[in-house]
C-alpha cells in the first residue's frame, strides 16, 4: 500500500499520516518538521504576532479516547478514564477486558425471582432471563440424572440411587446459584459454565456406565 505506515510493534499497515496503530493502538513517534524559514521583513510574525499551534481534537472510538496525552479507556462501571496500560480501573477495579465486551441486551430480571424459578425446576430461571440454550441443557441433564436415581432406587441399587440422587440435588442448587449470578451480571462467579457443564455431563455419563457394568457383573455371579 503506497504511503502506508507499518506499526513497529505488530507490523500492521496503517494509512499515511496515522498517529496510532489501528490494530494494537501503539502511538507512532512522529518526527518534527524543520522550522519554517523566517518571514520577510514587515510581516506580522516579526511584529510579535504569534500563530496558534493546532491541537489534536479528542476522538472517541468505542471504549477508547485518543487525546494529545495518549490513549485512554473508559470504565463501563464508573466512567473513569484509565491509561491504556492499566489492566483494571483505578477507581472500582473493573477489568480492562470488561470494557471490550459488547453490551448485554438481555432483559433485566430480579435475581431472587430468577433463583426461585430455578429452584422450582433447573433451567427455568435461565429461560426467564432469555438464556434458552443453557436453560434447555440444564433442564434435560437434571431430569436425566433424577430419573436415573429414581430408576436405580426402584431396581434396588442403593448406591446408584444415592449417588445420582445427590447429583440431581447438586445440579438443582447449582442451577439456582448460577441463575442468580447471571441476573446480577456476575458471570465470572457462575459455577457451571459451558465447558465445565460439558465435563460434568460426561463425568455423570461415565459414572452411570461404570456402575451399570459393575451391577451387571455382580448379578452374573
């Protein structure tokens, strides 16, 4: 690209005359132009008249503000301007990564109401908040675990009934806790996030297979 400026940090190409990198926001060091030649005699410059130096108008780009002093980012919680190298807000401690997250457009719900719905049935609170995918997954898994515990009790497998009964009770409580945290906007405190949820399901499935195989071996003796 003719006349482009390459960033010395990340190597990205930027338009000619750019003062900072559009990819990593590194500010370019511009070389000062040579001073202009002295004005001819009798001009306003020699008579003591000074010209104003052009200033950089602050520009807002999302969470970032570009000024002559440098680049800052605005905290999404308290609107405090922080330097670009700050990893957290100097006032409220909000992480820099939170300022880059897109705004949450899901409906606002009362956390206590959401938790009560989840205690009635796992996933109901997430459905009430608009998190339908997580609501369906939690409802299906909790129902499956509870059904395994009931069937094991009917079949006389006390150990399996106890293990899966406790697992169902735990999933019920965790669903209420996670729904409450989601409603309060505290996603970092959610216990069963997407990856952890998959691990729990796979672990319960493997446990069920092992216990069924063990029960079958004992019955065949």
